[in-house]
């Protein structure tokens, strides 16, 4: 059987109406809706890759016109350039920020300018191993909300949305079948939807249970992503 070619991902639907609220993410979602009533106008949301942090931040960004920066971008960009921008930011992968003094001055600037900051990361700020005491105390004071691992009901809806992002209508029975075999994680759901879409396009077939069985039988593929 031909080796699968993974597709380029289409831009996901990231508007508020597209976000699926569940027990796994409700607390973080409700905190975003409290804006601007956050302590010091700062909030941290953390969780595994693909859990919806970016989607949530995009909802907030559309409301506040916040500037988006990755942790790696923050490491290299000049602070004076950031200070010229409106003081409202999303820092994604914030756990990858290496310049502690820089982050400390940036945070103080936001407080002084009555700005706002949404941190996104894999782990809570308290677990980043921050060495600078003043920065560590400030980060630890930011409310940190975890997006939990999805239950089956949420993962079902997430897979529906991912197929919808590809403009695909897939039968509920197919999704239920898929859930029996994949890891219960957002990242796994995204991998399998991308894989099924590519395979179906390659074979010029619809996504059905028989097609899914063909993929699941490929040696090592399931084990690699469990």
C-alpha cells in the first residue's frame, strides 16, 4: 500500500461561534468572557497542543485587537518596538520565552500602561522554572486556567468541526468508529482527520468505515499515534 502523504492543513474556523464549550474548557472560556475584569488585566491558559488555546485567544484578540506574538518571536524582537504598540498582547508558547529580564520589563510596562496580557502555554507559569524572583512572583500571581483532556463527547464534536473545516460531511457512525481506535487527545484527532482527508482524496473516495479500516490496518500507523 502506498505511503500516506500528510496534507497541508486548511485554516481552521476560529470565530466565537465555532468554539465548542465543554467541561474541559468551560472555566477558561468563562474567564475570557470576564474581560476586562481580570486581576492586573492578565490571564494564563495552558494545556496540551491542539486543545483550543489558540482558538480561545483568537476570540479575545478579535474583541481587544491584541497583538499576537509567539514565545520565540518575543525572544528576538526589540522591546522598544513592542512599547510602540497598543499595550494588549497574546503571548503564545510563553513557556519558550528565555529572556527573563526582558519579560519582566515588558510585564511592568503593560501594568504601567494599563494594558493586558493573555499567556498561552503547555504548562502553568508556576512550572516554568523562572529564576528571576520578581518575575516569578508576578507570573505566579496571574490566574492560570487549564484546558483539560477531552472526554469522548467533546472529542466527537471536535472531530466533526475538523471535518467541517475541510468542508466534509462525515457520518456520525464513522466518527464513533474512529473514536474506538485513536488516542483521546486533540492532537490525535487533528492527525487522523488530516490523514483520512488525504487518503480519501488520493483514492477518490468518501470517508467511510471501510476506508477507515484500510488506514487502520497499515502497519505501524496506529501504534505510532497512540
